C-alpha cells in the first residue's frame, strides 16, 4: 500500500511485472510506522538488478544511517556491491551488476550460554547462498518513512529494477 513517487515504469522482470527506477526521483514510500522491527527478528527478501553506486534500495533511514533504521543499498566505497548497514559498519551482501540477483536479509535472536544476553545476528544471502553476517543490536524503530528505491532523504535514488519484495516478521532459515 505504498505511494508511488516520480515515474517508475513497469518492466518485464523475474515474476511478471516489476518497478524499474530511473535514478531520478522514482521511489515507493510507506508510512513512518510501517516496518518498525524494534528488536525483533525479521526477513527481507527481494530480487534486484542495477549497477549504480551510492543508491538506496530499501531504507527506513536517511543516507547517514544514524536513525536506527534499515538500510540496504549499493555501496559506493568499493568495486561494486550490494550492502547492509548495521549502524556502525557496512557489510557486503554480494556483487552488483546488470544481472538479476536475489538478496535476503534475516535477523535472528541469539542468546548466550546463560540464556540471558540477546544478540541480534543478521545473515546476508546472495542468490541463495549465505555470504556474510553481522551483529545489529539496534532497536530498528524511528520516525522515517519506509522507502523502496531511495535513501529516505530525497536523494540517492536507485537506478535499476526491484521485484518480488517480501517482508516477514520472523527470521527465515537459509533454505526457506
């Protein structure tokens, strides 16, 4: 139920039609209360195709990444990757290029051996393969809008296609 901004077009994609963003003010925006995960598990799954750098794919934060929100983006500080921001560092998901890639980000609760310390482990999957993990202990809740195709700051617009976004309030396993 997001609001489409700009003029993204429908393109033939992985499964029927998807949005194709031109990198110039195209994005889909949901409300500020949508997809506040707090300190709970979640999974975000999507297909993405695009080779731009420094662009927001899915965000609930501005480009600075200081607002305790989700930030999945194209990294501009390396030789070209999709990446996840955990609040203090960038973790690489996989190589970006002009081909379709499946990204999945899961956060699960891990307790220590005494069962009383909660770590929020984020696992990153690229084309069905586990690639990396990081700890993200932030409470993912803020007053930013949840956006697809930009970095929630009317800048850093995505240039490419995004298909089949699925968001779950549970941590799915790699085989799911």
